[in-house]
């Protein structure tokens, strides 16, 4: 068998393969890969070690690689492994291979360059092919990947028969081979070789051909060959199979893809529906110099789950190097990479463990707000990570206590923590691997600066070394200085040395917990090189307390149009004084640069004016968002005299809510920071800011964050005797939030406090709101009659105020209470009155909500046809208004109606639509209701397994929300599980009576 090099493709480095595991285990002997160099078990042992190069494998694990279920184990497997290792060692020495097997305390390790193994060269060449494809070099990419596939001889590790080998082969097929075929076919299609795609696909195993991504490639190829009928036949067969397997997401994805082909639209690379595999890493830097020992060390210590601490001074490049390493080792973590900036050394509020848990849960596909208890959310994260190969990077930790609560949850992962602190408190209990990143040495610093400034580095070497010495080896300082020099190509290095002689670097050299060591001279040169307007913006941005910011803040500080502000921000990015944060419209400071900017404020008055502009921007933008989301509701009462500086404006509700969500961390930082600065005139606006931004955020399920905002807003004005109105507004908002989260005792407490304060200032709108909140609490806790009385009082008060938007809400909430008490006539009257007012105001959202509730009432009254009409009309309006939560309720109601009419297929469709909408609206209660109705419909259609799955999902939701509902769901589930024949249920008078007690029929 001939030796195969890394590539026979012209222009690709020639690296010789010395070992092969993509088939029987082979060793390079006399220029050829020899598959018959040793006995079967020797080849199996060497193959297992080659699959994990550099890793120590215990003998107990190797047994599971080498011996299969039908094999007879030796009396002493460990002794047999020692014997095999000795024989392999002798063979490798005889063949001239300078590779050895190390055995220590029953652990076996083969130290070998991974690129000398065909499997790892295959992956490297596959990566290169994808890089060329992204550049548009499809012929080059095709040559590379075709050459790579020549390495694939037979089944990988063909000599190893154990369960661990089988598991490894399955992972390689799923994570390497099938994606490689997808890349191959994509490049063949790109260069017009559609017939080659069909030919190669027909040669694959049936299981491989049925992979959704490869099915799409076949369809693309068939359409490219004008074999449209055959493509349609293939699509219909696969689509039907997906539907039979209840893979609705895959079926819908395939249909959309096929529809795109039929319409002759350009089709992007297929989106394969798969398990969530997050990659939260920021982009890597293109040029890195030095610290190669850190990268090699990380390779050696991260072969198994562990804790790694990478510490060192700020600006030394800890994060850049860890991120670079992580990007280059993504294949070692097939289940994804989680990344969190803890803001340990930052003016922004630090990120606590609970916030990190929620961020990671969302990245893994979870819905944190469904589980109100923090401890249970933490347990859920731990369960999701268990058994998965995930890398976790906790960046910029401030102290041990910020990290310690997360470590037990991440124990099954490789965790890398970066910090300016040594985090010595972790040593006793967690014994982390530790690496301290030191500044670059002189040669490395010279090389880094030379790569940026060009020929002047070779003509003035003494000045170049002098400049690098000024930076102390800090990559951030070197990069800043290099940029300053590079954009002045006609200036000699001597001039830069002279300039730096007149300055001192900002706090350079201090290394410790919380100590800042800066680059004042470097930053000063960079700032003074800017245009005056850019210098001013850099200085004023020091007043922004949040973790990042958008163009709007810069426009407010400059009192300029956003387009112009973006150009000034781009100048700061060019000078390395700002970093792009994700999207192009987001920016952030490096911690030390931010400190420097704060110190540039010319006076206390300038600082105060900048803070006022920042608050004004967020305040008026949040007010605009409130108007967009709730156009007909009572406004938060604000001071019209409060300054306005180029605020954000919104054309629709969706953009307003997204702005609130994006700026949530900044809103929190503004409230926390400015409320402690002694600016008494700002406190009222800070409290009102919370009320303005809070309600839109709630539509995204950000309940804990909004509660924290509300509490901070209340704290800002709690001791101001002249600020009773904002105090009451904050208390009432807190009460409403607790009501939505079903924390009825807390809701009642805060509503009572708000009521007292509103009565002090005789604020009838506030009094009505408190009465309304109290009424809802009573109804929800079973005191329906008392709740109705309180609803009536609230209605009388709000009618005196003339707040028609509030009156609509009060009317349909009161009607809900009457409906719950089975007083259907009174409920209908109030619903119709609310409907009339909503139509008069042109409030389509309120109209859609009332129609949906009227549909629910008609269904309870067994007027099913009328219920359907109301629900249809309500859903039409709600879709137009993008009210996802109530639209989900309408779809759920229609599912129940269709089930009543016996149209089970339609009931299933509406149930699934309700499920999708409720999940998008973060409404777990409606999600649970929809799942139960969907389960009943699926059961009637004979889809017993799907019905059981729906009941199980509903049970899990109600376990978090309502234990009584959870018990009832378990009862229904148990009946279904134990039942052998599913019979359709018939609605009886008893069912109707039960429906009146529980409108959801559960």
C-alpha cells in the first residue's frame, strides 16, 4: 500500500503520513503504509492510542476499545496490554519510527504529532478546503477535499472491535464524515459537476444518503441536471418519511428548500437541523506573536474535563490567546463552546453566576425563565452539560467568589478562566491547572511592531527597539503604538521616540488583584492623533457606565446625526481605542482604555453634562419604545422639560422591544451608576426610566432583569420626599411583575404600598391601577367574588380619569373574573363594551385580545360556532399587531373548537401553531395548555407516542409553574400510557360543568 502525503494538490505543504487509522491500522515502513505489520490486537491497541494522540488512556478504557462483546478476554487484560505495548514499541523502533508508547500506573500514552496520522490530516485538509470555499475558490477547495477523501480507505479503526471504538466511529461519522461529504458535494455543485454528486451519493450507505443535508444536495444536483420530476419524487418520499417520524421541523425545512429550488432562487448551503451546538467565541485576532508555549500547554492539560486558570496583567493578551486556541481546537469540543465576559475588571456591573447560568442555558437551547428558581436553573445547566464535550471560557473574572459557584455546574467540561487576579482561593478545593501569561520578550515585541510598521523597522533598528521597550511587552500597547506609527508612513521612528520621551506610560507594570496598569503615553498619542471631534467623543464616552453602547449614545453625546457619529466612532476603532462588539453598530472599551478616557474629563461640569446626555438618550428612547409597544395605554408621566438628544425612534413594536432587550445591561448600569452620583435632579428620571423600559422587556420574558431594574429605580427615589409619584409608580410596577410571575403575596404587598402613596397625592389613575392589581390577585387566588367587587371599584375610578386605554384593559379583566364565576351574561356585556371602546380608539391589539376572550366565553357557553368566529377574527387582528402571546391563546382556543367539531387534523395544526407562538412569546402557561390540547388531538388521531411526548412536555412545564396542574397532567399521561386502545372522548354535561370551573378544560 503506497504512502499518502498530506496533499498531492499543488501549493499545499507536503507532510508525510506515518500512521493510518482510516481503515486497518497501518504504519509507514520503507516508504509504504503497511497494514500487516502485526497481529490484530496489536493493531487495535495502536489504533486506539493513535485516535487519542498525547492522551493517557487507562487500561480499563483500552479494554473497551480492543475487545468486542464476542471476544474472550485474557485472564489479566492489563498484563496483556503491557505485552502488546512492548511488542509495538519494539516494532516501531525496528522500523525507524521515533515514536514511543509510555506506560505509567496502568495508563498508556502515545506521544506523536497528530498531523502524522491520516485521520487528523483528513480533518486539517477538510478545514483548508472550507477556507478556500469561503473565499470563493471552489476548484481549489474541490481539489483539496477530493485529495483528502483518498485517505479514507475503509471503516476507521477497523481492527478495534470494542464498544468504545464503535462509539468513536459513530462520532466520526456524524461530526466529520457526513459534513465532509456535504462540503464535497457543495464544491462539485459550485463548479458544475452535478452528475458527479449523484454518482457519489449512489455509492454511499443508505443511512448516509438519508442524512438531511445530503438529501438537499441530491435535490440541488437533480435540479441542476433538469431532472425535475425525479427531484420532486425524491422530495415527496423523504418529506413523507420525516412526517411519519414526526420530524415536523425537518419536514418544513426540506419543503422550504425544495420550494426555493422550484422557484429557481439561488440556494445557500443547506441548513441542517441538528442539536444546538453553540459557539459564543468572539472573533480571533488575525496576527498573534509569542506565547506559543501557552497554546501547547493548553493542548496538554485539556484532554479531559478540568479547570484551567490563565492569569496575568491587563493588556497582556490572555483573552486573545485563549480565544485563538479555542478557535483552532473546535474539533476537540464537538458539542460547542460557551463564552462569558464576567466584567470582573470593569466600570460596568460584574456578571454574577446566575446571569451566566441563564446565558449558557439559552445558548444550549433552554428557556431559563420557565424555571423561576435559580437553584433549579443551575441544576438544569449541569444536567445539559453532563456527558457533552463542551469548552467553557469564563473571561475577565474579578475574584474567586465570582467563579466558584459556577464550577460544580461545569465539572463535566473543560473550563478556562482568565483573570488579572491569580484567583488563589480556587487552589485548595479545585486545584486548577495554572498558567501566568507574561509580557512579550524584546525579540517578540520587535517582531510584532515590525509586522505592523513595514520597512522603517529594518532601516532604524535601534529606534524600533527603543519604542518596543516603552511598551513593556504588553500586546495592547504595542498594537496601539504600531497603529499610530503605521498611519504616518513619512514620519521617522526617531520622531516617535522623541515624542515618547516627553510622556510616561499609564500605570504600566502594576500586576495584582484589581490594580490597573495602563498605557497613558500610548493612549495619549493615539487620542491626540485624532481629529478634535473624535477626541471629544472619546473623552465624553468615559461617562457611559454600561458594558457596550450603540451609535445612538455617541450621537447624543456629540449632538450630531447618527450617520456622522458612526464615522467618528469608526475613527476611534481604527485607532484601537474602541472595539467592535458583535454587530457593526455596537462598540465597547477595553477596560484600561475606558479608565484613561474617564481621566480626560476637563471638568466636573463636563462630566455632569455628559452623564445628563447619556441619561437623556436612554430615557427618551425608552419613552419612544413604550409608545411603540403600548400606543393606547396610559403614559408613564415624564417631565417634558427633560433634555432630548438624538434619541432612538421606532417604526413598530418589534424594533422597540428589541432595542429594550439589547440595551438591558446598559439600562441597569445607568440606573445603578447615576443613582449613586449625588445628582438629585436625575433621580426621578432614573425611576421613570425603569417603568418606560420594563414593560417592553417583559414581552421577552426578562422577568428577573426587569425586577432588578424596578428595585434599583425605586431605590433611587425611595428617600426623596418630593418624589412620591415615581415611588408609587415603581411599587405598582413591582406589584404587577410579581402578579405575572404568580408571586401573589409579594404582589399584594407592593400593591398595598403603592396604593398608600397614590392616595397621599390623590392620584386616581394610580389608585385605579392598584385596585385593578388587587382584584386580579383575588381572582387568581380563588377569591373570585371579592375580586369582582375590586374590579368594579377600579372601573368606577378609571372612568372618572378618562383613561380609555386603561378602561379597556380593566373591562376585559373584570369580564374574565365574571366568566370564571360563571356569570356569563355580565362577562359578555363587559367584553362587548371593551370591544366597542377598542374599535373607537383604533386599538387593534386590544380588539384582538377581546375577541379572543369572547371566543373563550362562547366556548364555555357551548356556542362553538360563535366561538370559532370570534377566535378567527381575533387571531387575524393579533397577527397584524404582532401580539404573539394572545395570538397563541387564540390558536389554542381554535384547537379546542376544532377538536369539539371532530376536525382532529385541524386541531393538531392549530395546537402546533399555538405551541410555536407561545414559545416565541415566552409564555410557558399557554405553552403547557397548548401541549395538553395537542396531546388530546394526537391521541384521537392514533399518534399515541407523540401524544405521550406532548403530555410529558406539558408535565415538565407545570412542574415549574403549577403543581396542581402538573398532578392532573400526570394523571392524564398515566391513563394514556396504560391504555391499550385509544377511544375518542365525547363531551358530556359533566365536562361542560367542569369547563366552567376550569376554562382550560384540564
